[in-house]
């Protein structure tokens, strides 16, 4: 045994054996020594931005746009035939016309002669009627003197009298028609308007039904405004609505740039379409502006304008940023312990980048307005008041 131990000490494996023995004892010591216990790590509060909400009455506004179109646009048509002998200075493209002012004069000589001829026929018919009345009275008196009973209509010249009355009515009708044709030799515009395009001029022969010009009214203009079904509900108007009395529809403000300056006009919604556009799924509402060309600058036909429609007023609503709404029905509220509470809300409308809501919220509460991933009821938060000036 002693020889074996001496051999191991003297051999090359002695250092390796010493290392193994030392490692074994170190392992035994490590197993027997006490281990330190790990502490419980609490999750850190999540930083979020918030705003304090307030309750107020909020008027809904709908933003849309449309093109200004004339309420009335017509072809100015000649109702008689003849040569144009005169035209007003305003009878040009773009001419501004007053209602009822003469525009075109058609040669009226033939029509004056027709009136004289019709007056002559009336005089003859009236004379014949007077004679038949006298003859009928005379026949009646003669028959009564004979005392032979009831006379026949023919004996009393009743058919001749009716014929004379009809002849006079026909002559009077011809006279009225002749006067009407004479009156129509002067062509007028039935409303205040503007000549869009002139199609004829002095010296031109025109027939009955010839188009002399196209013109549109400047007394009112019409703007069709597209809305979604939700936006229509903000107005509180149904489909196929028509205002019951003038100026009773929702107010509309129109805006456009004229000579690089922002101009404004005011109008009213007068009706809504009775159907939804099958391609765009939009419904059109129609606004009118009264006397647009009497304003400065005028709301001209063909202009493209932005519109702000005043909708219904929501009592005691809350105005919060779009970023505060989650899944269109939830809102995140920070309670007094800085923990998250998820509340149900109802979206009632929009205003620019804000949403108008009602629901399980109270005035003065803090609403989260920054993104919050994996939100859970009761999670700890680190509230940071949003500086609106920096946010802008």
C-alpha cells in the first residue's frame, strides 16, 4: 500500500488527481452552503398621456363640399317666327339680365296686321249677333201675339242666335291670339339671370321654337352636398326631407378662395335625396343660397366650395381626441389610484380631430390619449398630463 501511494506521488497523474479531489470537496461544500432567496419583482407603471375631460353642450358640424349650380337654367325660345330686327345691349354671352326686360325684337308688322284683321272679324261677328238677338226678340213677340202656345226653337230663331254667339266668341279668340303673337315678338327672360350662350343675332330669321340663347337664374343657386348615412343622422333629417317653410332648414356656411382670399356665403338645407347612391353609398342634401350675385364677391355658378353644415346640438357631451377611443366603443380612464379602468362609451359625432361621446364617464376624470398596448383592467399607470401646445 505504501508502495502504491509512493508510486502515485511520483507519477505524472498526481497533479490531476489532486485537482479532482479538490473539485470534489468544493462541490460538497457548495451543496451544504445556504442559497440566497430571490425577491418578487413588481411590474413598473406604464407611462401614458392623459387629458382631463369636461362636460358641455356641443353642436355637431359636418364638413363636405360641392359645386354651385343654377336653380333654374333654360333655353330662351322664340314663340313666333320672323326676322330679328333689334336686340338689347345685354343680349351677349355673360350679359346680366333683369327679370322681364326686353331682349330681342322680332319683326312685328305681320302680327300687327293680323290684329287689325282679327278686330274686323270681331266687329262683324258682334254686329251679326246683335241682329240675331233683335230677330229672336221680334219672333218671340210675334208668336206671343198669335197666342198659339209654346213656340219651337226654330220659330224663335234660337239656333241662329247660338250660331251668332259662337261666331263672336271665335272672332274674339282669334283677336286674343293675334294680340298674344304680337306680344311674343318681344322676347323676355322670365327671371333675373345671366346669358350663358347667345345663339342668334340681329338680321337672323328665326322660326317658332328656335333657340335664341341659354340663360340661368341668379336669384338662387343650388349646391348638392354628399353625406354618409352617419353624417345625415347628425343633422337629424330623414331621407326625402323638404323644409316646411323658408329658411327653416339647417344652416350651411360655404367657403372658397376668390382672388386668393377666403370668402364666405350662407345658405340653408332645403331638401334631402329620397335614395342612396348605389355606387358611392352616399346620400345628397341640397342647399340653396338666395341672391348669390348680390353679395361681394358673388357665389358664382361653377364654383367649387367647401361647406360646414350645422347639425343638432348634443347636451352634456364630452369632446375627446380620436386617439382616446378604442374599438369605437371603449375609453381608458385613470382612476384615483393611477390604475386603468376600461369604460363603455357611445360615439355621437366628430369635430375635426375630436370625437363627441357619452357613456360611463364623469366630468373631471383623466382619459388616456396615447396608445396603450395590451391594456388590462387595473394595470398600473404613470399619468403624464398632455401639453396641448406641444401636441399641436
